[in-house]
């Protein structure tokens, strides 16, 4: 399923992930395409953590609770090797958006900004 995500005056075509197997895989081995420019993870916890194992692009990871950005991890690098100790990225919120690394700084998206969604 795809939705539109609005942050400030910016609109992102967002792929929604709700199934555990899809959430686990996230952006592993993928790049953003013309089909979507952000992923929305709908979690069953408000204190999730993410890692970049097997990702091939850097990501901005945005944690959202009550439609407000509570935390952003900027330009998180891929964890390329099986032997790497992949860093964990934590925050508060049951909704998490991943988008290409550098997007938040480029568009001045920050903690406290409002996020809206439209099907």
C-alpha cells in the first residue's frame, strides 16, 4: 500500500509496511525508486530500534508519535559486513519513516515537526 506523507510543505510517496516479515526486511538490499521515496513502518511498540544491516543506501530514520517527529537519526550509513557490529538506532514512536540519507537536513525536517498522512 502507498500513501502520501506530508512533512512541512514536502510530500513523499510512501510505501507502508505493516507485516512483520516486511518490517524486518525494510530497505535491506533495496534502493528508493520512482514507486516510492519513503518507507513507513507501522510498529506494535512505541520504543522500536532499527539497524542498517544489508542496506545499500544511507538513510534518515524518523520516529513519530501522535503525528509529531520525536527523533531523527541523520544519514545513517549501511552496515556492509556480516562481521560489523551494526549500530542500533532507537527512538520513541509507533510510526517510523525511512527516507534517503540527507533528505531531512536538505529539507529542514526536524524534531517537533508535524507529519500527516493521506491515502
